[in-house]
């Protein structure tokens, strides 16, 4: 064989491998080079800062991943109650995360402990903050039942630590989710070196708290502007930089960093129902068409496996006076609620999506799901707000003196905002002018229940109230009670005793889903939906949190790097 040809072939092979290596190296480093300008991203000398190494949203504490998709929302079984409020319709839900269990007593007690430390109820200015967060333990009382043992012990006794918290209103559940968001975000910044280690225990007070939105919009105003916390010593802060003169320049984490977690929230009704059905593994035709009746596979509530054959797969009321079977062989292992994870999870890894306690979801209740207008991430209850801006162009951060309290229909006081948060105001014409996707701040009544939806629109006066005769013809003609406090703090109640009221549906009733320990089997179907006032609580409604997902629809466990 000609040696020159051999040498030439080897030379070309080496050259090709070298070019391939250079090409791969260029591809890897190109993430830090802008395809728009050719400038270097994350240049230490300044310029655009961005996390070019972000790969996957980290699963936050307590959550499991739910891959989104299409499903038949609503009930296709017999509607024996004749409510006609869950007509089947096709919906698509984006991927998201959800708590694997309901929020437990010990989780909620951690929240109460934080509130008590930061806003001590011994201080007259903060007493209502703590009292407004307390669950209503009196929900256990029954005029013809002996339930004082639960009234006194269910929330705080270690024997009930891992039982789902109850006596929590929808409003309180939302506030818990907000608190949880801030605490998880606070810890993420500590781990990344952006804030002082241990500051969540040693440097927090009513005048110095952490809020995610405040940190993103005005980081120097978190922790009351405590430089020691928000700008830890440069020797420990691996994010610190220096200017041309060698002086330290602190870098605050932004959304572009990918470090700040997304917020916890209540799941939407569509998300909750989709997650409860557990459609990840079962891809049969009947499931896709909405024929799946329970979070588990099959049409029955009893286990078919030989070892546990006959046992119930969820905790619910099995009959008149039967909340858990006979002594010695308990069908579901409980009489009231049960410890979380006592029953097998569904295919998404979610526990108690049927039975134990029913659960609050984010939606305002309406009998009809308007799938004709929207079939993607359906939700009714949007109220759009924006950050309040002061005369100097800075965001307004709530101080302890600025806290506003609302009086609920029960007479209970709750804090509308907490110190350290950014004051929110409704969006106005600056955001809505010439928009086609929304035209006002409050969108709860869009295409349903507002005066424009009524055939008696002409009967309304300028305030939208109408005269007495027209008032009886409103789509949702619910009682209008007035509960407020006078200047001395005395409670003033004015109950609406109008006999012409025709409904309990209004903008302050929220959907709750799933059967509970107090419900019959009928309510275990994830499609079932009921409503309850957002400021009231019961002994059978709890909640769990959810979190949106950013990026890809599918969670890729073994993502290859370019």
C-alpha cells in the first residue's frame, strides 16, 4: 500500500477529529455568547447577567411532578344529585407540581410558630395577625355529639401531627401558601450565598422580614434594609464582585438567575381534578374519554388484592352511622380523618386524592365551566393587581403601621397584607387600554354573572344594583350581609333578610373537591364539585399546595448536555 496515501489518510483523520473537538468546544461555550449581538453573557466586567446553565426546575419541598396533558374534565357517571354542574368537557392542563399529601397539622403549626415569633400576639398591633391565622378548632363541635377531645387536641397534640389540618378557611389556606413561598425562597437564597446563613432565625422581626416579590423588585428593602443580611461578607458571599478599584459590588439574585423558586399556591380546579385522576400510567380509551371513576384503577372502593381484599381504598363514610367499619376489622382504618399516607397513592404519587378530607382549590364557584371560551389551564377567579409606586418611583413596601385588616362575615379579623410585602393595587387603564385579552382588574364575573350577562341589563341603575324588582332577577341573587367594626372595634352585623334571595352563589364562594371522612362514596369521584364561603371553615375541608412549572412539559431525568 502506498505509504503517502496512508500518511495522508492519518493526517486527514487527525485533522477531522481536531475540527470536531473545536466544533464541540465552540458549541459548549456558545451558551455564554449572545446570538443577537455576539457579546459575552455573564461578563465579569459587567453587562447582561443570565443563568445559561439552567437545565431543570428543582422540585420544591413536599411536591411531586405532574406532567400535563389533555383530559375529560367533569362527570360522565350518573348525576343522581341532578346538580348539572360538572358537564364533561375537554381541557388541557400544563405541567405543574402538587403536594404529595394534604397540609398536615405539624406543617401548619410551623406556620403559626413563625407568625407568633415575628408578630407576637402580646403586641396589640399584631394580635389580630396571629389570631387571624389560627384554625377554627370549634368546627368539631356538634350539638348532639361528644367531640370536645378533637376541639382541644386535634390541632396541637402530637398524636395528630401527621393528620390533615382542618378548620382552615380558603383565605387562610392562601395565606399559608404565601408564607410557605417566602420561607422556601428565603432558604434558597441562603444556600446560594446571596443572603446571610441562619438569618431566618436570628435576624427576622416585624420590621425585618423576607418577601419574594420585594426581593425581586427592591432587594435592599428586604429584612428592613439590613445590609448584613442581604449583603453578607464578601469572603462568604461567592456571588460578590469587585469594581475597577477593588471595592466589593454585591449582586442580587434576579429571576434570570433561576435560583428564586416559584410560588406555592392553591391548585386550580382543573389541575386538582387532573392530578386526582392519575392518568400518567393508564392510557386506556375509557380513561381518555373520562370513564375513570376514582384516583385508583377500577370501579370499586374496596381492594381486590388477596392480602387486603375487602379493605377500603380511602377514608369515607360507608353508611348511616358507619364511619370506619366494625371493631377488629376496620374497613378503612379510621373514624374521623386519618394519618396522611395511610392509603396507597395514585399513579402520580399523590395520597388521599379521594377521602380523608375534601380540599380547597383556587376557583370561584360557578355551575358551568366555560370551555367554549377557554380550554387551556381553565381558571375562574382572576383579579389582576400591580405594585403600588410612591412619588419617588419606588415600590411601596408595607410597614407594621400600614397593615390593613378585613372583617370577615364571621366577625373574624384577618390581615390583608403583612409587613415586608409590596402593596398591591388594581390594574388600571395603563394596563388595559386597547387590550383584547382583559379589560379590568376583577375578571371573576367574565361571561357569567355580571350585569352584562343578564337579560335584564337595562333594568340596572348606574351603580349596577337595580331596583327591588330587578334585583330579584339577577343571575346570582345571593344574600348581601354586612359585617363591619366601628371605630371602637365593636362588631356591627346587618343580616340580609330579603325573602326574594334565590341563591347562595356569589363571588366569595370557592370550589372544594374530593370526598372526606364525613362524605358518602358518591363524593369520591374527582369530578364532583361543591362550594363553600371562602372565609368559613369546616371539620372536613383541608388543602394542599401546588406550584407552576417553567420550561419543558416533560421532566427529563437524564438530560444530555451539549
